[in-house]
C-alpha cells in the first residue's frame, strides 16, 4: 500500500520517572529532511530518534517534537555532610559547657547550619532514557504511518480512477485515428477530381498519398507506449514500496506521448481528446507529489 508524505502521529509514555511525549508531522519534500527538537539536556537521544525515523520514512520533510516533563521525577538528592555536622556539634557542646549555656538543639535547627545539607541533582541514565524514548518514538511512528496509509489509499483510488479515464481517451484516439486517414483519402479524391475535372483518377496515386499521410499521423506507437506506461503505473500504485520518485518520472513519459499524439493529430475530435488527456495526466502529476 502506498503512503502519503503528509501525516501526523503522537505517543506518550513514562521513562525513569520522566513523562515523555512525541509528536511527528510531515509535508512533501523531494528527499528525506528530518528535524528533531529535544530539550537541551536530552540531546544525547537525537541520533537515535533520527535513525528510527529513517527506518519508517524514505522522503518528506519530517518534524519530530519530543517534550519531557520531569516535574514528577525524583531527580534531586539531599545529602548530609556528616563530618561537618559532627564538628559543629562538638563546637556547640564546647560552647555550652564553657559558658554554661543551654543546649537547645533540634534536627530542624541543625539542618539550618550552612553547608550541613547539600542538594545534588540525580544523574540522567542516558542509556535507559534513550531506550525508553525509542519505544515511544516507535509508537508515534506507528500512529503516523496509520494516517499516511489512510491518505495513501485515497491517493491510490484517485489515481486509478484517472487511469480509467485516460484509458477511455486513448481508446477513442485508437478508434478515431484510422477514420482520419479514410476521411483524408475521401477529401483527396474530391480535390483531385475537381482539379482534373474527370473521374479517371489514378488509384495508385491516391493510395500512395493516403499511405504517406497515414504514416505521418500514425500514433500507434504512442498509444502502445502509453498503455504500457499505464500498466506500469497501476503496478506501482498497488505496490507496497515507496515509488513516488519513480512515478514522477513515469508521468513525464505520459506527457511526452500525449504531446506527440497532439502534434501528429489532424483531427479536431482527437485534438480535443488530447487536451482532456493532458488534463488528466496533470491531475495525476499533482496527486503523486504527495506519494512517498
């Protein structure tokens, strides 16, 4: 199933007490262009996120937003400076005995002594956080791919519908082209009869002129190639691998054959059909710009 290049996906999870949310969105682009936005202290996971994106996406401009909420995480540690506290207590005992003062110490009062308590931030476990974040990114990518598949299905149906229209237009050209030769022969006979003012027209000359004209306006090769391109496009559009760039090239071949038919045709009905044909091809070209 083909995928659209435009999509959105998200996922959330908790890793090592951190609430992590991941959002992805993408728009059309000729090549893969990935931008990852992470909090500064989590930049160590940037390469991992990019590598996961590259496994799922072959082209498009992809923006990945990773938000980390550490408000619920126990990432601060309070430590007691045991040596300093003992020194303070010994000094306080000495003051109380030396100057006959009351020793009214409490845990709260001791904790207010400078540098007795120190607050240290817990070191991040980069490996564990990267692994957990990778799982959440994969979940977001799955959600992202689901949306792209839905959009891809709509694109596929639209392109297949337009291929049917193109097929009917080509069929008209194939049917009408021989009639054009017959009409030309009839007109040629009338003109020669008028010029020569006689019915004794050289049949061989008529046949030769008609053959030259038929060869000049023959579009058999173009219609055969066009039908081959149509079959190839249908195979691609029903496939599972990313084929957007190949289809883009193939549509150029569609246009080339349509232009050649238009330049060769000597019939107003065929000329009108070629206009419709090129219009349908252009609509397909616009649609396939969204295909990965």
